[in-house]
């Protein structure tokens, strides 16, 4: 693993084995006074390298907030977020942008692709922004894996919803990020397109050693993960290893979703 | 419905104001023009009223033809009439007055010559003027100067001063300082004892006019008739109100010309504003489809939707009009300050804000805005209610096919009208040309949507390799060809006209240069400096002094004057047919014509003779102010352009028919045996008492001729600059609206690692591509317009078609830089977007 020295505050101790991402005593409060909402309420969690973790929880449980904060898209009120050994709270806006570009990948629920760029251009966008060349072999591997090779020259409006999401997943992996964040990636897909995307994400973890953190509502999607973390009221309330859809559904019912 | 509309308006008040600004600048131009010209008119009326105080009837030589009044050009009134007029019953007093040109020389030897206002010389009249210091002028060497000039140049009573007249240059002693009436607008004034003024200004034994004051109880009309009864043939008595009305009418015509010229530029600015309004409302309607769908779903009719959009246009138009009126005041104030800085004083007259100004400005603002919003408003009615509940709907753009046909037809009509107006002999050619240009711009604007995508791709092509933001900026410029095209088209108009005047000016300059290069043989050309006729030319004395110099071989003077032809004031040039061919290479045909010219006849320019159906041997009736109608035989036709007017007479004929005046130019040729240094010394000796005269060799003469064109070009560019500014506002507006539309996309870009700087860069690249596109389209049209004009003016001596590529390339660079500035705020706003709110909208 290589860390650009500019990003690493000198006082951070680098342990031998460190989680891909972790939140420590994370508190996020939106608004102030009577209308203040505690989206994250002193939450601590780790996401292991090379694992596929799903975050689940009822609406308003803080799962999206957690993902946004982990990804450096939003800042905590108090507490710490580490991406690898880097504490995000110490970073400037510019450093955060660089971190997202070079060390994280994203798949959102919708509107994942820039409409003016072709699928291929979308896939290499983070590297183009960094002014870096993509590793052609790896790019080839990723594109092959998501199965959009014949659609590379097309604009997003000419792709199906499933193809768009797979192109977004390819983009997320193309720069070999340390971690990929997926926010309801299957939310807008029909079940077969969703299954294809999830299969690819599983492969990315198993075959390529990718780390993925995915927020989802869908127990079937969550069951593809190695581990499911359950949130309620801004805290981790439970977790499940080797989950099945039925077990997740059962747990979610108890959480009152 | 109304409440929804109004709430929407309030919610978008800043955007409304920004949109309104695009029209407000044009409205401000219109209002400012009216305020400025009204104020100037008021000032002129004040001057005339002040100048006519204490007069009831004026006696003058009969006006032979309608002409713009020029100081010193009036026919003299014999001074022997004065005692007779004083005898008339009912006359309280009668005084003769003399006025002409007198240029004072400052201590450094430079002429005191404000730009525009006249340099007056006249007779001291205690009933008309009041001394601030010193004594009235008595005798041959006394002069009284005005207090404003005295203060500015630190003249005091007792100082010596050199003053230049049409025929002489003399030294005087300042005997007094006269209080300058403020209405004289920055003119300079030197006053002498009456007989001295008569001699100096060429009115020996005569006056410009005689002012008569009535005894109590005698009306102007009665007095006029009584005075008229004693006047000999050739003189007339007019009441002061009739006399001032004439001058007011003449000045009104000049002001009307200035007003029309400025309004033409204002119309261009409004036209550009219309493009922006159209574009803005089109984008707004497109962005609001969901809102409009909701209104339709809850029961709003199509008419109500249209009215809702038009209401917004009315509000924008009203806002634009009000802001425009305020801008107009500032514009007029600024112009008056600018004129003051160049020597024309308007202070002392309040800014004239007439109801007409408000009405026209309001109408202009409202009409431009509402008419431009009609098409977008109608398109809004196509939104079906279903979009309110998430149905997908794309506003139907008119098919590109139809656009091609309509745009092509409009362009063809425009180009056709332009060419017909320029080349065919038709009445109202100028309006036809104007309509043609307008249609060409609209047509090109429509067609530009068709080529916007490939053009943006080509323009942005070289940049895509620069950086990813440049690539994305180019893609954004290409994604909505209509929007890009109409934003660029607004810029195209201003740049097209700037390109046109630049090419026209370059062509005229090149033509003038080659004409002078080819024809002028003289070693030196003497001119009176300022081109304004009131500040004179070369005193006639100079040519006499030159002839006495042995190293001077040939001296040839050229004068210009006005005469009446079919009741219209027409310009002629007087030359010496013997010496002119020695200093000018006129060509074989013209040489023969000049050889045929006697002191009794006239030469007419060939194509003018053709228009009138005149042949050599026919006679032309020319009405001279001094001698009345004269029938002159046409002794030849000439071809050469470059003389004022289309009629040539001999200098002897001029002396017979005109009061003495300055030489417009004096050409000097070296004597064969003399050296260049001798000639230079001789010429400098001859003009030594006349600092008003500029001595130029051929190269300097070319430069002075072309620099006048440069001045005019700079003035037109400044006036067109406003249209370009409005177009840049349009770019800012479009980008701002696009950014709102692309919020999610911008958020995504930021999320996947685009830095704020890169985002700003992306917006700026889009602006640069739009700006360069508009500039290239504009320059293409400008080159065509320029070519058409040069072809049309071929007979006027514009023989060269010159495209100053370097200057046009500079315009492209300036446009790119200006576009970056226009994108400044939108780019900043885009980069400040909160990433999360951008991603999680809805």
C-alpha cells in the first residue's frame, strides 16, 4: 500500500494492520437548538480490508450519513473518521478532494454518470481529473468483469439502468481505490440487473481483494455481503457475519423498519 | 394563479434583476441619448435666447439658400444702412455687429482651440457685454478676451497676445477681460473696437447683421415692416423670433442627426438584449417543466401558463425600464462630463428629463422583453400535467429541419436586402440595409444552432488535451446547441458590427493612403489643424508669404464653400487649375478638364453629372450667399475623388462669390534648384506667425488623414462595446442557469474527485468556447458586411478591401478573456456548491 506523504499528517501512528475505514465516537448533528437532529450518536465501527460490508437500518437511522462521512463528503460534528491511517478531520478541503479522487470509489443510487461523457470516459474520469494514465490491463479486467465492453463508446442516455450502474461500478474500481462506497446502488434497478451488479461487486472483493462498503435497504442485496452492520438512531445496534436474506429480514423487522 | 406567479417572482428576484440588466443597459442607452440631446437642445435654445436679448428685429443679407449657419459665412450688410435704419420711426436703437474666427495663441505658441466650440472674434458692444476687468478696446492693438480663457491661460490686463484671423496674424495688448456668458459652451472670444474687428474679420465697411431695438409700444412685426421698407434690394428684416426659430431649426436638424445615430447604436444594444431575454426565458421554461406541469395538473389552463410566463416578462421589462432610466441619467451625465473634458461646456443647464424620454424608454424595455419572451411562453403550454407526477417529458424543440429552412430563408432575405440596399439605386437605401443587417443576424442566429455542436467541437478541440476540465467544458458547450448558439449569437451581433467597422475603417484607410501615395506630388501640405470649420484653416496670407520664398516652386491653395443647388446646401471646392496639376497627379482625363476650367465655369464630378443628366456645355444654376443665383457653364467633367463635394470652381470664381475665408489646404512644391532643407526653412518661415497651421509632408499627411478614421473607429467601437457587454452578461446568465440545472452533475464530479479549481476551470472553458464561437461567427458576418460596404463605396474612392487579420485575431483573444471574466461569478457559485446537497437533491 502506498500513501502519498503529503496526505499523511506526521503524528499519525501507522499500525501494522489497520482497517480500511473506521469511525470512532462519530457524532453528527444537523441543525441546532430545538430542531437539531443527531444523525450519528457516538458511533464506532471498523470496516476490514478486503471485505464486503453492508450497512442496514431503518430510514433516519443515519446509515447514509455514516457513508457520506466515511467518504469525506460530509464532516463529523465530533469524533474521528479514518480512511486507512488517515484521519479525515485533519484534512483540508483540497486534500479531501484528492483523497476521494485517488483512494475512494463511488457508486450512487442514481445519476452516477456525467451525461456528456461516454461510458469509457466516465470510467476513467477520476484518473483524467488527476491527470494520470489508467493501468490499461486493470482497466481491461474491470471492463470485462462488468460486461460493458460493447457499450463503451455510448453516452449514458444510451445505456440501460443496469448498464449505467455497472459503468459506475467500473469507474469506482478503475483507479484501484482502497475502498469503494456504494449508496443504494441497486435502488433503481430491476431484480436481474441488481443481481448482476451485486455479483460483480462480490467478484471485486473475492477476486481482486477490493474493500466495499454498501448502504442498502434491500435484504437480498445485503445478503451478498460478508458482513451486515445494523444501525438505529445513529448507533450500531447489531451485526451479522455470513448473512442470509431471511435472517436479515428477521433482524430488520425487529428494528422496526 | 396570480399568487403562484408572484411568489415565484419574489423567490427569483436576484435572477430577475440580472436578466433585467441585459435590457436595462439598452434602455439606458436610449434614455441617455434622449436626455443628452434634450439637454444639448436646451443649451442651444438658451444660447440663442441670450444672444438675442435686447433685439427685436434683425437686418441681414437675404438668405439665398437653406444652410447650416457657420460663423463668418454670412454675407456682409453694408454699414451705410445703419443711419437710415436709425431714422425709421419706432426704432429705439440699431447696432451693427461683426463676428468671425479669431484663434488666440498661448504663451508657448500653441493655438487655443477647444474641440468643438468655436473660437470667436467680434466687435466690442457695451450693450451686449460686461467687463470683468480693464478697459474696453480702443485702437488698432487693443483686445478684450473672455474671462474663462483668461483664467485658464493666466492672461491679465496688459499682457501681449498673438491672434490669428482668416487672412492675417497680429499682435495685440489685452485691455480688458469680458465676462463670458455661460451659454457660450466653452467657446473662446476676442473682442475689438468695431472698425478694427471689421478689418480683421474681412468685413471692411460692413457688418454681419444689424440688430434693431423697438421703441416702447412698437411691436416686432410693425418694426420689421417699417425697417424693411427702407432696405434696398438683397437685404431683409426679420423679427428676432423668426431669426431664432431658423437657427433653432438648423441646430435641431444637427441634433436630430446625432440623436438618430446614437439611437441606432442603442437599438443594437436592445436587439442583443432581446436575444438574452429569449434565451433566459427558454432556459427558465425548460427548467420549470415540473412546476408548470403541477400548475397544469391542479387546473391551470394553457392560457394561464402563458400569462404566468408573460407576467414574469412584464416584471422583468418594468424593472429593466426603471433601471434603464437611472442608467440613462448616468450615461447622459457621463457624456456631458466627457464633452466638458474636451472643451464643450454644458454646465449651467440642468439635465433635461422629458416625459417622452420616460415613455419611449419604458415602451422599449417592455416591448423588447415581452416580445422576446412570447416564444418561450408559448412553448411552456406544451408541458402536459403528467410531468408533475414524475412523467418524463422533453420540451419539443422545433425540428432542426424547420430551423434550417426558416433560418436559411431569413438569412437569404437579410443578405439580399443588404445587397439591394447597397448596390441598387433605391429610395430609403439606408433603412433597407438596416433591415437586411437585422435579418442577417437573426437568420445567422437561427442557423448557428445547427452548427453549434460541430463548431463548439472544433473551437474546443485544441483545448481538450489541455486538461480534463477543458474537455468537460467543451462537452457542456456542445450538449445544448440551441442554448449555446443563442448565447453566442448575442455576442455575434456586437462583434459582427465591430468587425465590420474595423474592416471598413482599415479599407478606407488603405484606400486613402494609396490614393495620396499615388496622387500627391507636393512636398508639403499645409492645413488649419482642426477639421471643424468654425476653427478655420490656413490664413490666406500664408500662401502669399510662401510665394515670396525663392525655394518654393509651386503654391496651390484649395478652399471649400457651400452653395445652393435646387434649394439644398451643397459643397464645392475651389482650386487653381493652373497649379493644381503640378502638386497633384490627377490623371489625363482630369488634367484636360482642369485645363478647360475658366473663372466663369464649373467642373462637375462625372457620376454626379450623369445622375443629373448634365453634359459639358450645359449650365448649372448655383446660388451663392454673397452674389445670389449664378448660371455657370459646365466646362468639363472630372473623376478624381478626394475633393469636398462634387463641384470644382476656380479660386477667382470663389473670390467673386464668397466672403474671404481660410484656405482648406495649401500644397507646396519645391523649386527645382532649391534643396529640401531650404524648402523646409522657407515653409517654416512662412507659417511662423500662424501657429494654427500644421505643416505636413506626404507621410505625415497620410497619417493625419488616417488618424481621423481611427478616431471615428474608436468612437464606434466604444458605442458597440455596450452591446458586447450585454452579450457577456448573457453568457454569465446562461452559465448561471445551466449550473442550477446541473447541480447533481457538479456534485457527482466533486464526489469523484474534481477539485473546486477544476470545476471553476470547467465553467470558464465553457464560457471561452461560447465566447470564441460567437466572436468567430460575428467576424465572419463582419467580413461579409465589410466586403459589401467596400464594394458599394468603390465609386467613392474606397478601392482597397483590407481585412486586418492581426486586429481580428486580437478580438478573438479579447473575447476569450472577457468570457472568462463573465464566467467568474457562475464559476465561483458552482465551486461553492455543497457536494452533499448536490448529490442528494430529491
